[in-house]
């Protein structure tokens, strides 16, 4: 069938306010194995599961993985070293980083692990920056600057690249942000991270703040890159990350299914889905489903059925009108059409497919489609029997129930048609 893209008028890109692709290559920092595991509902995966998660990150094109906070103790140090060695031994493309406070006690383990594993591990050094944190902690700005500068210099002098993270940046004063980032960059930080630690930002705030930081970086050292680290407290993690990219962020952070402290981090999977659909990235995301499902299984955080794209219900329909349109599209011989006629997200792009089910809201076409897909005769009497069964229930019929009813009907027909003895 000829190209059918003209059948969709896309208001997302219409006019002058569409989705211009950023001039910078978008990079991803995956926080699943560090910030993601701070969720109070998470079960810490085994080291074997963490290694497998690392491979999934590599498969979907994650640039950097935060693999732990070694300053938390020997057990975390062992995990971080094992994961770093896996990256080296398996020649994974994903690069490692490790979190730490702006203190030598947190930085030393990163240096030692990096040396033993034979790979540079980026030190993500964080400290609070907002007035509310300064007041609560009884810190003054000069002390924060001194502490930050010493920590960055110590890491850099030992061959460790640094991302300097100002916690709660989205509630910090402009003059404080400028002083902190200027000091960190001059001390040798290769990246600065704008953190929406408590999920305070709106898209406008995220974009404005990153634009402000971009001016600081361009003035002090244009080679330094900007990261955006968002949380989901307002449910704005994905759109804030997109706004941050528009504002000039080079790398955005997230975690699988958005696991993390409180209500979680930006969902890395949904962020990548949207950037892919916008044409801003060209990553092969066919493994994204397995990444999400494996992480949620390993951490024992259930994936809601209605979770976008990767939830059980994302591409299921039992509604007669919807199913009829999908079936008609399939009969035209176009999977492209069937994947889009009742879906804003093409399932096939992410290794999934449209699923038509039979239940109380279905039409007769749902039943006929199911019979055909499962090799049963599309007899009107059989279809009507299953259709009436569906209408008498208050839920979707399972495949087992449908098969049982279809087989029983076939057996009855066979008995009726067999010669009398």
C-alpha cells in the first residue's frame, strides 16, 4: 500500500511553534541503579539483575549509568566495582558514573574503584543550593562554594571527571547559582547538573532556568555540558525534561518506569518514547519494553496496567468501534494503518502490537477477528454464541474461556453431523 502518512495532520509540528530538533545531540543519564533504588517501595535487585539492567540500558542507547553511591559503605562499593568491571569486560557503550557528596570521603572510593576497574567513573558530586536548604542545614553560601571547589579539585586532580550537582536548583537564587557553577567550572567540573530535586519546576521554569545556566556556561567555559535531573512530584517529569532540552540541556536524567524517591524520577522510557516520536532521537527502542518490565519485576514495583506504552492495557481494546476500525485497517493490508487508526503511539515502533479482545463492550467484529486469528471457523452461529457470552459478563473473556467455548461448539457440531449408529 502507498505511503499513508498524509492521513494524519500533525498539529504538533504545524505552524512556527512546532518541535524544532535541538542542535545538540541529546544524551541520557540513567538513574535506575542509584536514585531509582531510593524509592521506599523498591526491593534492591540482585547483582545479577543489576548487570542485566545495565545491558538493557546499553541496548536502548543510554549514554551514562549512575551505578551507585560508594560512600554509603563497602556493600555499595562492591556493587559499583562489579558493574564497572562488567562495562569494561563486555565493552558496553554505556559509561559509568557514581554519586557522592562534595566530600573527600565520598570521592576516594570512586577514585579507587575507577583505578581497579580500569575505567573513568564520573563523580556526580552534589550539595544543596536553595535558600531553604541553606537555612535548614545552617550553611552559608561561602561555605558551600568552598566545599564544592575543594571537592571538584580533589576529584579532578585524581583523574576523575566531575558532574557538579546543585540539589534543589529549581528553588535557588540566580546569583547563588551563578556563583556556585562559576566556582565549580573554574575548579575543573566537566558538567553541571540542574536538579529539580523535589519536583518543583513547571516546563516554563525548567526552560528558563536551563537557558540561564547556558549563559553562565558559555561565559565561563563553553565546553562544559549541562545536565537536567527531574522528579515527578507534579507529574511533569517528561515535559520538564523536554523543556530543559529546549533551554539548552545536553543530557537528561531518568529511571525505568520513573522509580525513585517519593513519587519517582522522570520515566526514562516515556521520555525516550516521546523524543523518538518527535524525531529528536533515532535510538532503536525495540528493547525498551523488556527494559521496563525487567526493572519493575526485579525491583518488585508493579507496572500499572494503564501505564503508557508498556502497561498491559496500552494497546488492548475490547471496545466495538475501536476494534472495528483496527480490523478494517488490517484488512486493507496495512499494519502502519492498523497501528495508528486508534493509537497515538505506533506499537510496532516499540516491539509491541495492537491487541483486540472480547468483552462486554465489544462488537461482533471482535469475536470474528478472534476466531480468525486463532484458526476457528468464522461461523455466524459460533460468533453469535461467543458474542452473547461476552455481553453477559462484566470483564474481558480470557483466551482460555474463548478457546473452551469454541472447542465445545465444534464438538457439538461434530456430534450433530456424525452419522447415527
